């Protein structure tokens, strides 16, 4: 179903088909190799486990908050914990922030 092109498809189906095609493009995926991951690691300041000088602070301004915000806003990924604003189960006229571990 995802491989057939149909001009009458709704936007949701077109997007699903485009996503499927992007995952099935083995030549493009192999050509990119690890570049997307390496670019992400560069953007967040590296991954100490992959560096010979893992115990040296490279970024004195590095902060967990900024890195978590980057993952959340740029990549729509929750890392370490997730937050949610929802009604208070004890008082449904109020809202609370729920925090849960990933």
C-alpha cells in the first residue's frame, strides 16, 4: 500500500508514503553512513565515551538544561525525563506539571 502512488491520497497518506520511501532508500542511507549521528554529537558538544580525553571539560558553558532543551525542541525527543501539563487528579480545576523518567 505504501509503495503505490495515488494522486487522490490525503496529505497523511502522502506523508506516510514519503517516510516509508525515505526508510527504504538503502543507497542514500548507506551513503550517509554515520554522518547524521556524528553531526548530532557535534551539535550537543560530543560524547565523552568516544573521546580519548573524556575527562577534560571542553565546554565550560555546557549545561544539561540546554542539551535537554535542544533534544526536545530540535529533535522532539525527551531524554532522561519527560514533562506534561495535565489536570491535578486531586483537584481537577487546577493544572500541575508531571515529571516522569524515560
